[in-house]
């Protein structure tokens, strides 16, 4: 009857909403670290002074590159290192 059809539509809407929320979560889990590691690379390369022996901005570039490499490997290997 109409009640079963309404319940079926409501359950389909809940499944669709859950699927959308899961995909948004995964997208955020990929975008935010990528932006952070990209920002580290940018700051380390633009802000540093190569003439100063105590300049540690190159470490930002290394950590940013390492972080991006780990993200790429995680995506390529389904999370298995």
C-alpha cells in the first residue's frame, strides 16, 4: 500500500543521504591534508633564505613533499603501505 511505498522512499532517501555524507567525509579527508602539505611546500620554498645556515624552512618542503607522497601512495595502494 501507500505506507509501504512511503517507507521505501524514506529508506532510499536515508541511504542516499548517508552515501553523500560518506563521500563528503572522504573528500575532506583528501583535500585538507593535500592543502596543508601544499602550503608547507609553498611556505618553505618562498620564505626561506638559502644564505642563512640556520634557516630551517627547507624542512617544511621536505615534510610537505613527504606528506604528499604518503597521500599518493595511500590512494594508489588502497591504504596499504
